[in-house]
C-alpha cells in the first residue's frame, strides 16, 4: 500500500496536493478584495457603508452555494465540479476587477461568494483516495493549507498592486487571481481522477436533497435547515434601511417572502426524496445516523464560524487595545491565521491517532477556555502575552476544524459532498451570527458568546457516536461494498 509521504507528488499524494492548491486559489479569489478595500474605496469614491456592504455580500451566497455544490459533487464527481467552479468563478472576479460603479462591484462580490463552496469538493475527493486511518491527516492538510489562501491574499495582493502601480494597480492584482483560477481549472481537470483505478464512485440514489434513513432523522434534517434560511434573512436585514441601507424595505420584504417560499419548496423536495422511509424501514446495513451530521454542524458553527468572524475584527481589536498602526495590527493579527498551516492538519492527525470523538471533546473544551481567555485581554496586558493567548486559542479553533472534517467523510460515503456542504455552510452561518453579535455588544461580550457556543458544542458531542467498523454502499448493479471507517 502507498505510504503517506508529504513530499511525494504521485498517486494519492498528488490528488491531495492538487486539491489543496485548488482550495488555496478559491480562498485567494474569495478574499482578494479585503486587503485592497482602502485603495478601491479611494479609487471609486465608495463610502464606509458601501465597503461594509461589499464585505457582507462576499459571504452571502456561500451558505446556499456549499449545499448546492455538495449535491453537484456527489452526482458529477469532484474532478469536473472543482474544474468548472474554478473556471466559472473567474468571470465575476474579472467583473469586479474592471467594475466602475458600486452596483457592478456589489453584483460581482455577491457572485464571487460562490467560490467559497470549493472547499466542499476537495473533502469528497480526498475521502475517495485515503484510507480511514490517514483520512484526518489528509483532510487536515487539505483544509489547513488551502485555508491559508486568505492570508496569502492579504500579504501578496497589496504588493502586487503596488508593483503594477498607478490608480489601476488594484484592478490588475485582482484580475491576476482570476487568471490563476482559470488556469488551475485546466490543471486540476487534467491532473486528477475521481477515484483510484478500479474503485467505484458511489452516487446518491436520488438528487435534489439529502437522503436520510429514519423518520426521526427526517425531522432533525428539517430542523437543521432552519438556521441557514434564518441567516440569509439576517443578511437581508443587514442590507435593509435599518442596517447599511443598501436595499429598499420593499426589496428586503421580497427577500423574506422568497426565502419562506424556497424553504417550503425545499421541505417538499426533501420529503419527495425521502418519502420511502415513511412507507417501509431502510435495511439496517444501509442506515446512517443524521445526528452525527447535526453534531458536526454545531461544532463547525463554533470553530470555522468564529475563525471567519475573529479574522475580520482582530486587526481593529489589536489596533485599539494596544494603540498600533493598522499595518502593524494586521501583521500581529495574522498570527491567528498562520496557525492554520499546522493546527488544522494537527487536529486531523490527532483524530486518526486517538479517535474522532475524544479528540473533538478535548479540542472543543480548549476552544471554550481559549475564547474565555481572549475575552480577558485588555490594555494592561503586554502585547507578546496577548499574541500568545490568541495563538493558543487559534490552535484549538483550527485543530477543531481539522477534527470535524476528519469525521465528516466517515458517515455515509455517497453523501459525503452533501454532508460536507451542510457542515461547511454552518461555518458561514456561525460567521454571520458572530459578526452580527459583534456589531451589537462589547468586544469582551463577543468573545464570551463564542465561548458559550463552544460549550454548547461540547455538550452536543455526548450525542455523537465514534465511527467504527464499516459503512455499506450499494453500487448501480446492486452489489454491496463495505468501506472501513475505523
């Protein structure tokens, strides 16, 4: 059997490396505007409210996109899905680079949010190529190294814009990320296959909604959909006259009505896909427990949700607390994101070594304590001590993310894309929730709220079952394959 050799670029290791590179590029494109916002604002005369609106729009589409891309990945395979996503999302990237009005930038930013779903595709791809005992480490490297794309964008794009020079330097820097996305779409398509030679790619029996295997799981699935719709409604509210006043109240009301209509349609379609479970029980060997997905959703809400929120506010927090310049504060705050390179693979590796549930329990407890500690930081602390506290907290945050996605592919192979999509979407739900809290309460209270959510995650973990033994999948010929999960 092929060894796990990080410095190899053959077989399963080539798949892992090309997949994290694809994910890295999606994050560079997704966060390409953030480090250049002040220049873009000056270039086009944008107001502070308009800049905030662009940041909200950047994450709005990612919640439904992750669910949709999860379904598409399970049906058409990760090779085609990732390649098409990278190519298609270069279009709004070019739209943004050469936009001349706020409306054009807003539409482009909204559409670019779709590329944030790329993460889900690689989770399924990596799970096809690595055995269960290496899966946490492989998924951790994929997630951690790919996630670093946002930090790479923050460091490199301002320098690239300056290198091009002139008032349009930012445009060329952003357009360059679109070129990268387009080129790598071809590289990925040529360089990977969906499964190792001779292996079967299991597809869902029905498409359009997630399959569940009991009546209780059907109800839990419907309940778990509600926060995603509520978050999209919250984003609509933030764009209303009460929020940043980008949309008229009539438009926001239309958004609310549309979300209710889509939810009703979604419920109906989910019932159509799963109505068989109300007529006859699913054979025991084909069942899976949806509570596993629900627990991982809650944990990713706290881990990745808090990461996205904290990365957004940490530079300002350091600047105000320790009277730093914005450039200096940005460099200090980046210590939080830097931890991704080692922490997320570390969380996956610990899961492979010591079990999924026990690792998650320890990391989630550390997460709650870590944010409680960060909440204590004030101007009486020394700056180095504050940085150490933030980095220690960051280890548990990103280690927890790695441990969550060490468990996701071990629930039901043919639904891995959809499960990863829903769990990933919950990360964005968490980000929107925490950033909304941040806009309403003190910074200390904001950190306490995240710590409380981690505590809730810790409690839900006691409902999780450690993956062990095998999961069964049936191919199109009706043959049963057993896949090891422990």
